[in-house]
C-alpha cells in the first residue's frame, strides 16, 4: 500500500531545512493547509492545490488556475514564498468561475478541528488527512479523522484514539441518490473488512498524524515528540450533510432506502455546534435517529 507519511529526509527539510520557511508561512496563514502525500506534499488553498512539492523539492503550481498565464508554474522556494498572494489571487479568480464548495468546506472543517486554538483542543476529532486516494486498492475518503475525546484524562492517553472516516456532501444536489451513498458504504465495508489492509492504513495514518503534530501543523500538539496508537475499535463512518435544505425531502428519501443492517460499523451524522464546524461526540447522531428526525420535520 502506498503511504502518505513522508521520509525522514523530507521531514527534516520541512522541519529545519530548505522548506522550513515555507512551512512557517503555512502555519501562520490559516487559509492554507499542508498535507502529506508520501513522495510529495500538497499545500491547499480553498480546497485546491496551491503548490505540489515532490521529494526532490521541486515546486509545481497548476497553470489551469492562472487564466492570464503570467505566473511561473515551477518557482524556486524563495520566489514561491514571496509570490503566494499572487498565486492565491489567481486561484480566487478561477474559483469564481469554477466553484468547489465541497473541497473548500472540507478545508474549513480541518482548520476548525486542528488549528483554531482552544476550540480545536476542545473538539473530539482531529483531521489526519483530507482527499485520501489510493489507486492500488481504489480507496477514497474525503477525510480521515482520529476520534480523541477532549476529556482531560482521555486526551492525555495517546493510545485512546480511534479511526473515523468522514464523507462530506455539500448541498442536497451532492447526495446523488441512494446508489451513491450505498456505493460509498459498500466500499468502506470492503476496506474495513480487509483487516490486513486496514492495519497497514492505520499504521500509516498514525505516522502521518505524528509527523503533522511534530511539524507544528496541529494546534496545541505542535513539537510534541510522542507516539500515538489507534485502538482496535471498529472505525466510525460519519456523514456531513452541509447546508441541507430542511424543506427538502430528498435526503430523507435517499437515506430511508439504505439497508443499514448491511453495515457492521457505526454510521453517524455530524451536527454542527450551533453555527461552527467543530466535531463533537455529543453532536453525532446515529443514522436511524437522524432518519426519524428528518421524517418528523
């Protein structure tokens, strides 16, 4: 299985080498997030890849975002840092014509739960990865989260984390019928039931989370040289139906067609904490209760 964690050399260049200033910029700019991709890293802005940096430290900016074709697609590190506002402006113009609300929303969820000071430290989930894809086994997850209750005693226990897969649907048009949700659940069932593959994935995600913490990418856990270990608890599957229209019956009709008993894992629906994006255990609703709630509305 291809891993998302990066090599020691790559890590060292980010921590204290030629990429350290770029990492510092990302940490101080909360519109950006840096994600580990094994042989490369991505720096995301509004859900789109601002820079892709390979393990030879070459930087690539996707020219599809540059409608005016004025930006260098392969800047050196110093130029990349100094010109980030111009690259972001080009992306803003592209997103105006080609909105990607779901991916942008995912990045906001990550920021609220990983990098929002006391709020992040009080939520019960950290986001270990976004836009996970593995072509070898065709697995794809919007977000990979670590459930780590913020209760003081539990939060001190680095062996108290469990795995959660999060699927984000932005607006009712993104639900795509029961077949789409069923396929996602079937794919997850196949992935989770393959214990060897799941254990390899968990080990890699543990290392990803440790590397992100030690690089300063997760607020409150930065520069901690600790080891985390995911429990053997069955992973949770969480759906986020962002901006569901309460007047619409579409979501209720689609979810009601799912045979929930086919799936051996918890299926939860995330509610916001009033208008925020923090993920809290108390705001997770079992899918059966959620369907009943929709039926009564």
